[in-house]
C-alpha cells in the first residue's frame, strides 16, 4: 500500500508518528504546487492535505483535510483492514 499525501506543517508531527508506528507501508509525499502531474492524476482538488491510500495502484481510500494522529491511525486501519 502506498500513501500519497501533501501535508501541512501543522500536522507534520502526526504524519511522522504515523509513518513510524506503521512503518510496514510505503509513504510518498508530494508538493501540491510542484507535483502537478500527481495532483491531476489523483484529482486532488483544492483542499489539502490529502492522503490517498493505494493498493496495487488502485485507490482504496482518501482522507481530506487536517487530521490528528488518532484520526489518521483510525483511517489507516480502516483502509487496510487491520
């Protein structure tokens, strides 16, 4: 599973904690303004940050807006069926 996200500095601490606690997943970070091809490919929209969970290159979940660690972890468990 790959998680593609553009995170704001406010939630950066929670992203790092999530990546540390769920290190068995691959995480890729993209810049909304610099990575236009990815933004368009996944139809990110105007609200950021966006987390998109992929399995076999297919979207299996999307989380939009700033979230705290608990919200991120709960969402990740839901989309990965943990």
